[in-house]
């Protein structure tokens, strides 16, 4: 009840919903004109926005996502109760996703993250419901992860982790095939749709650009020795404060090439892979360094222009002036405007006493507990713990650290930690029948 009331308070206290340039508006535009984006965002999230288009309201989107947030917590709770954890223990594992202001603010934003978390947790719930997943469960989990991958392409490798879990659980070849078919077919169909629009069989047109930006923090072309066609992407003296900023920095070498930055995606990927092969330890050092930002006591602004959204602010935040914003306002929701806090609700939220200082250290403790459980042969904890680690490190390895990208780790890591502490979640454990 308290978590639901808190979400109602957020809906009342911040109107209409948080819209970010340029992410939110590209999502909304894609929802109206269904076509795979040639840049960062696949069309999985816009499909949800398309389904909600008849309401012509971004506030309805926020309301649906707040319901998803409650659903995420419910799935974690039900899974843990299924494995015989006491009610208080299962409830404890849901506290971050239910009450952390970062989650409530994320649910209130037109961004794909809440849908991603919901789909990943749903896939884990389906697979963990029985000690040995059924064929139907494997197929359902594969489909859910495929849609998670179409929501954010960084989730696609999770199919491999789910496959390894089925092999460890000796679920049988039918389950393995069902998982792979259910996962690969939607991804393949989307890649074919993408090829019909962009001439390339892929899920997005940004993977190479992102990985190139990741290498700009360490790349040394005297060591890499790239061929002439790739040498134009070497660092050119432009320095920014985070790897992701190289994607947008006007002076960065990629952005000095003719045409749109994403038209050079293949060339950027080739350079990045060559740089990582030539400087693997430098790449690893930067990934470890940026990943460690998730565990700091005081949240670090990374990049410096972006603050971690871990509290409830008060004020108004006008939208910038871009033609795309006017287009989306006309086609999707005429009521789109800059976010404003509304009193007295925002005042109550500003006084909300959630211990924000626990955000990073708590994540570290939860991941450590999950890891210790895996070492103690709590096999049921292995899958969510591995998924949590991948969700933490994967985005950093592919582009950069972002506090927003860390949030999907919390419910999965809490699920793993709770299972790790349960004596009934060991190698021979059987979930409670209902």
C-alpha cells in the first residue's frame, strides 16, 4: 500500500511526465511512425508507446510504468516465496525497487528502462519458478528476453546466460531449443525489418559508434597502428569527462567526418575492436574504473553535466526548442510541456526520508551476498547473480557508466542475494508447490 501511495504522490507531484531530449522524443516519434531507428534506440519500447497512443497522454505512459514498477516487486516477492523464503525476507528484497526515489523517477520518465527491467525480471521469474524449467517456461523466457533486447540491445546477450542456466539445470534439449527459437526468431525478424529500412541486417546502427567512444579514453594509435581508412578515428586531442561524451562532442574525430556519425558505424566498430585487441589491459582498466562508480558512497556525476536522480527535486524544467518536439506534441500528445513540480505533493516528496547514501554501498553488499551464495552452491542464485553482473558491467564495456543504467541491476541482484541466503535454494532444492 505504501509503495502504491508513493507512486500516486509522484503522479500528482510532477506533471505531466519527465521527457528527455533527445531520447523521449525519438521514442515517441518512432511510436507514431513505426520504423526501426538507425541510431541508438530499437523499436521495442516505441511498440508500448504505440499501444498507448490512443490516449494521447504521456501521463498515461507514466501511470503504466508505475504499475510496472509494482509488478517488478511483486514478481521478485512471488519468486522468493516460491522458494520458501519467509514473507519478511521476500519483502525486504523488494524495498529498493518499491521505495528508492531513483526508481520512482525512472518510472515517471518516457524512457525504456522500466520496460527493460520488467521484461528481464519476468524472464527470471518464469525460469526460476521450478527447479528444472519446463519447455513452455523456456520458450516464454526466451521471448521475454528477446523483447528486452528489442527494448535495449544490451540485453540480447542475456539469451546466452539463460541458455547456460538450462544446461546447468539439465533441462533437456527441448527446453534449450525452445529458448533459442523463441529468442532468436523475434530478433531475426526485427533485424530483417531493419535491413529493409537501412540496408544492413542488425538491431541498431550505433553499436560501433558506442564502442568507438568507449575506446577514446585509452586509445593510442602508435600502439594500435590502424590502417589508413581507420586512422581518421584516432584521438585528435579532444578531451571530455566521460567516454559517452565522445559520441556527441563536435570536435571528436568521428564527428569531423562527413555525413551523420551513425553512417560510419561499421568503420567505428572496426577501429574499436582493433583498439581493444591492441590494448586489452587499458580497456579492462577503464571498464573496471567506471564500473566502480556504481558503489560510491556519494553518487558521482558522470558525465559532470548529468546528476544522479536519487532524490525528489522541486521546480520546473522547460523543454528545449527543437522541431521534433513540436512534431511529437502535434502527433502524440498536445499536452506535452516541460515538467513542473506541483505543491503540496512535491513538498512531501522533497521531504521523503529514503536513505540515498545507501544507494551505492547497498548495491555492493547485495552483489557480494549473491556471489557468496553462488560459492556456497546455491545454484538457484547463480542465474540472477550472473544476470545482475552482466547488467552492471555490460553497458560500461559497450559505452560508459550511467547511474540510470545501474538501476536494472538492483531487483535482479536483490533476488540473487535473497536466494543465496536461503538454505532451500541449494543444488538439490525444490521450490514449494502451490
